[in-house]
């Protein structure tokens, strides 16, 4: 392997341009946007490939932001947005949502190295997205763009560092300039994939499928297009066709062509999950319960809360209603926790506690006094997360501490750096325990009255969104929703874990008594089972 391939030296003839790029990367006052310009066959792509690899060799002492090489050839604006979101560890359903998300959250530090803009399906729209991302001032983007194209004019109008590659060169090997890609006409990718064939779209290049579905033809391909666009960020990740088929099944509406589900189930047979049921926006039989902000379980019933004051009761075996919905005084329900006595505890968006009486069960008077005391405390010190077990109400706060309010007093532990985003409590023998998740990307286990476990149960470079722990046929298990769209099921005794990405942002998770994993989102609600349990 040559030195250029390892990122040690740029290709011959581009040394000066490489030096300018490295200077731009280290200059804190430089524009966030850098344009690598020039006519075809001048080595722009090879130069950016070198930049992406430079300094990444093993043994490098200095830490640097990751450099993400993203080829744009054949990409639509939607596909480019999903690719960028995946690389940065965020979830965004549209290019506009990507910009808004990155403007309001801390994404992973990275330099986006974008090549072949001229060969994109929608180069001008992608150029507009690049300009908006650069305008946020939070990430650096270096873009290969051909001089004289409309995309070049759009980007050149912004504040940018320009690196021109003026002279062609004839180097060979790792530094050889790539042949310019043939320009792609909008919609031309449709001929490459049968967009009405569920097996074909799961086996094809997902970015080509995305470009085909996004061409505005109006053909929904029996419901496949709507499902793909709903779950596309997950579908565009590198994965087996079986896993892609499972994701697509979870996003398919009940009005889809009835031939699609059997075909997708056959293809998804090798996936580690089985889809028990799914409800998406617009479904009627049974009806979609609406956007989800919080989930819980009470026996074989699923509790579903959304941005209104209503809590819906569904059966965990299927999503049919399991009783009348009930309402609360909460403006927007952020977290819910059913207490053993049948009281439903709700935490609203202001961090205040509300109670609703409606689930069956005896009502010991001491629990009423306990919840009243906790509610009074949260009016002065708002909570950020909520859980309940027999004799205790558990609350997380914005400073990283978890408080277990009990009949004999309060136990507290500083478990996180920054806000606690989720807590869950489990009545598991021999001792009940709690799990908490935070903005710091850790999940920690704690038994009130004892020292917290020194090592986190889970840790990733993104915040925890939701948790739910419960006894299952495999023992105590924990469902985790992460801010980058990942859902994990962890069996705490065996350390086994499974993961799933539904595509849209995940708002809540819940474990059913028989081991199902329920995932709540803005436009969908689905339940998964481990494949090995169904096979058994």
C-alpha cells in the first residue's frame, strides 16, 4: 500500500492544495465551508479521499474530529440528508429537520467530506442543504464541486474557503484521479430498481431506491413508497436485506397492497426479530393511537400517552383498545408510571407530577400520601424523569441525580453528568433495582440504600431517550431508546442484547410481560419479539 493510500502524502501535484485544506481544518476563524473546485479530471476526488484518511493511521497521538467521506454520486437530497444524519448520530426525517436538529442538539464532532456533487441526482438541492448546514457554524464541510455548475454558484455565494485544483496530473495508483461520473438525470435511477417489488428494493442500493421514490411521480407502489420514506434513515444504513425487510414491515400501513407483507415476512425470516404488530399514521383497523410521547404497561395492557392529555389503553397481544382512554390535567405527558395500586403517575413537560385514578387495584392510603408529597416537592424542584414501584416513587433531575422517595424517607444518588432523561424501576427478586439514563449517554443501575454500580450498564456517544425494565421470560431485561434512533434490548443476567432501528426518532419504549418490545414514535407504534422465542 502506498503512502498516499494510507493518507500520509497527497497525490503528486496537489501538495499545495492539501496544505491549504489542513490549514483550513485547524483555523478556528475559518469559514465552516470549504469548496474544492476545478474542471473534470483534475484530482479533486483523490485529494478529498486523502484528506479523509490523513491522520487516521493507528498510533496517531493527536485526537481529531472524525472525517466522514460521503460520496454524493447518485444521491437525492433526502438520501444525502439521511446519510449525513447517520454519520453524525442524529435522526432526521427530512433535510429541513436535519438542519433544525443540528441547530438545537450537540451532534458528534465530525468534518463532512462530500465528493461528486456534480453527479448527484439533485445537486442544486443538495447544495442548498450544504449551505444551510455550514451556516449553523457547528460542523465543517468540505465539498467537491465543479466550476461553472449551478451548484457551484449556489455555494460560492456563501462565505467559504476555496481550494482550486488547476492543473491535471497523471499520477497512478492510490492517488490516481477518478474518472468523472456521468451526470445523472433526475429520475433516471428508477430504471435500475423495480420500485413496486418489495424484495428488489430491500436488496438494491438503498440510496438509489430513495432517489427513485423521491422523484415526485405520485405512484405509491402499493404502499412501499410511503413505508420507505417513513423509515428511510434506517433503511439507508448498511445492513442485510432481511433486516431491511423487517424495518420496512414495521413502517407499512394497513392500506398497503396485501401481497407486500407476506413477501417481506419471507425475506425477513433471517432477521433476529419478528414483528408482532404495527400501527402507523392513517391506520384504521385497529386505529393508530396517535403520536407517542410515553409508554408503560400494566399487566397485559399497554399505556400510550401523547402530546394531548389522553392516555390510551391497548392490548399488548395486538393493538386493539383495552378499555376507555382517560384524561389528566397534564398539558403534555412526558413520562408515565403506573403504580401498583392502580394509580397512574404522569410527569408533564414542566416537570410536575399528576395522578390519575383508573387502573384496577387496591389503594393503600400511604401511597396516596406519598404521591402527594412527591407532587408538592416537584412543584418547587421539577423532575425530568419518573418511575414507580411498590412503596417508592423515583424521580430524576436536571443535575444528574436520581431520588427514590419512599415511605421511610428518601434515597439519592448522583448518577449522571447532566440531565437525567429516563428512569425505570423493577420489582425483581431478591432486591428491587432502578436503571437511569442520561444526557451523558450512560445507563446506570442502582439499588436505593446501596452504592451505585461503578460501571454503566450501557454507554454510547449519544443521549438516552427512554428506558423500561421488567421481568421477562429471560429474566430481568431492559429496553433502551437512544437519541440516534437505536433501540436495544438487554438481558441483564445473560448480558445478551439485540438492537433495532425503526427509522424515525424514537420517543418511548416498553417491555411486555411476555418479552415483547414496544417502540413508540411520532407516526408509528410497533411491537417486536425475539425470533428465537417465537421459533421455540
